[in-house]
C-alpha cells in the first residue's frame, strides 16, 4: 500500500513538474511564430492598374508576382521580369519600362527594378541602366548606376539619373560622353 501511494505521488509529481516546466511566454511564442510563418502568395500573368481620379496612369504586368505578406514590410516581387506602361490623361501610352526583376515595397511606396532596365518614350528616347528606383510619394525616378540615354539625334553616357515620373524633366548627374548621331537622309533632297 505504501509502495502504491509513493508511485501515485511520484506519477502526480512528474505530471505537475511537466505542466510547470511547459509554461511559455506569449511574446516568445509570437516571435517564433513570426519567424517561421513567412507567407508568400504567388500569382501568374499579373496585371496591376494604378489610377488617379479614375484615370489609369500606370499598368504593371509580369509573368509571376510573389506577394510577401510580411507585416513589417509587405512586398510585391516580380522575379521573372516586369513591364510597366505609363499613360497620359487621355489614356495614351507615353512611355514603357521593362526589367528582368522588379520589387515594390508597399510601406515605403518605392519600386526597384533591376537587370537590363530599359525605358522608352513615344518621342524616341531610350534609357538603359542596371537599376532604377521609383519613389511613388515624391513622383521621382532615379538611378545611381551607369546610364545610357539614346535620343534620335544623340547618345549620352553618364552616372546617375533623376527624372519626374512622367519624364517631363530629366537629368544625368555626371555625363561622361555625348555622341551626335547623323539622321538618315539629313542634308539630302529627294528628286
């Protein structure tokens, strides 16, 4: 009888010890949960429209978009390339941007495009660089990398670039070279 009572007390004591030792801090549990619960939604053949006063101003398309649901910094990532069309108030495309990689940081309202970045305007201007940033809040586009701007009559090489998001104003920070391009048929008259 004494032996059975010791076994029961020992068993109950072990259970009590386990219950006491399993006490967790809720902050620790939430931290671990956040660490291991990286949620990513994937979408394919994506089209996102940005509008102002019911007018479409920007259309973003890409074969794959990964939406990172991080509470601190939600992100839209385009790992397989991104295409961006910019529209004027009449709905006509004013310029187009392509890159092999794109990332939009929602809380910062900033877009980063990298790798073979090309922007083309309907006027025939082309900007090529390896990295370009778009600050949505300030309405500015900029790069600190090497850029090449090709216009119908010249090619400009330099480091660093900034522009308004509609490209009505643009500037190369450090021009390294400028090459004039001969226009085909310039100086000739047709008979």
